[in-house]
């Protein structure tokens, strides 16, 4: 493959540092993970944003979380059309094969994908309306959330849309028959959280009050 290049040198150096320290000090744990396979208790669906670091926030070790990341932490509706669906495949594997007990959707502040959706739905991002835009078509998933936004200034509405991204995903998860069955059998619980990056705060969604509140 002519377009591929060797790994950047700074990453090579970081790898060697990790192998000589973290790996060397925990070699038995890594070998156990390799031999016994993964048994994560929870799946986390989070954004691709490089500032979102789920394992650091929860102090999780390798093997604890089954993590899927995509633009704006979205889950599409169940659509068994025979085409390729990365997020849906990850959900299916987590629920039916790994049998996770918890499925967490994590949104965050300052989400670029959500802002793109907000601008597109407001008529200010015609490039995302183009059928050839992968980002635009992915953000179509969030249009129902935009339609539910309260009145207010743009910053307030964008933050509300970040939380709608979590809620839309939770709603769409329940359209998957195997998710719905696991939830109804009390074998799986769904959770929605939102991370304020600058303040290091987490808010969790309370379905009884239909609001997010700080943890």
C-alpha cells in the first residue's frame, strides 16, 4: 500500500517507553487478558474527540470497558438492511456476545460534531447538506434532537443539543430488539452522561425527572 508510511518517531519512542515501564511492571496482567479474553462489565459509546478520555475519567484498567467512539457519540436507529453499520455492530457484539451489564452513552461539552449538526439544521452549513458529506449524513441522526431544542441563545441551544445527542442515542438503542429484550429482562441497563471538559464535571441523565444533574 503505497500511501501508508512508517509510524511517526515520537509515537515509536512513546511505545518503547510504555513497553519498558507500564507493560514490564504489569506483564502478568496483560498476559492474563490475552489468555482469558475480555469480560468487560460495561460498554461506553463516546465521541471521537481527542479530549474525551473515558478510561481516565473513571480510572479504568484495560479490560474494564468495551469502548466504541464515533462522531458525536451517536447511535443510529436499528436498520437491518444488509449494509455496513459499525456502531450497530459494536452494540450487537457488546450485548449479545460480551453480555455487558451496562451500556453508557457519554456526550461532552464543545462537541464539534454537534455544532456541525446545529449549524446544518439552522441553514448555516450547506456543505454538510451535500449527500456526499459523511459527517452530514451521520449527523442526520441528531435532527430529531434539534427539533426538540428550547428557545434561547446559540450557546445554550448547542449545549442542549449535546445532551440531546445522548438522549437520541438512548432512544435509538431501544429500537434494537436484543437491547430492548436485555433491558426488559433486567440483564442490561442504559445510562446517559455528559462531560463538561473544562471543569471536569459529569452530569447523569435522570429518566424520572427527564433532566441531567451533576454527579
